[in-house]
């Protein structure tokens, strides 16, 4: 994973509507980047809906929130519509951003090892530096942990 205090790697990726999002355009606001394995799977849905359910607090904190996975724009559009997600989902099928943030690696499930997206989150401060990193996220606790860290930025 990426280290706290270092500049966040820049990126430009399309969201679920095909609109480009660039980190450089977000300076001045805290930015939450959460990496997840796959749209519309149980853990990923729990995580995304947890943010949706706390959306008023994220808005009040002035935070920009983005979910990132290797799924394509169309998959993200279906996922966002199905669960009425208020935040944007970024498509990274080439894994450029996922790799830059250290969110790809060896995982274990049912005794087998494989490569995939590591469910993790990075909080970027208003100046574009990494303020907090959660290298292993529990979907149900995710939103509250991130909101507490955003509050500490003020």
C-alpha cells in the first residue's frame, strides 16, 4: 500500500457515466478512494451501501468519494443504479490506479491464493497528500472509520 504523508498518485479515470475524473481537479477537498474487487458482489455491495447510507455526513464533511475497481463503465453504471449510489465509481480495467495505490496483490480465500484487488481505502487531504490508509477494510465498518478520519483533518 501507499504511505501516509506522501503525495497521492495522480490519475484520470472515467466514472460510471463516462465522465473523466482527475485527482488534480479535486484539490481543496478531502478525497476518499476506496478500492473494491467487483461490482454487485456481497462485500462490495455492503461497502458501497454503507457509504450511501452515511452520504449526508460525507457531504457535510465536503469529501469527494470514489469507489474504484477493474470493472468497466457499464458495469459501474448498473451497480450504481441498482443500489442508488450517490458517489461516483471509477473504472480502472487496466489497473493503472489500482497498482499505483498498491491495491492489487495476493489474496487468500478458502485456502487458495490468487491475485486480485485488495479491499482498501486511501484518504487524500486537501493538498493532495495521503492522510490515512486502511490496507484491509471491513465493509460494515468502513464508512464510520473514514468519516472519523475526515473529521480529524479539520
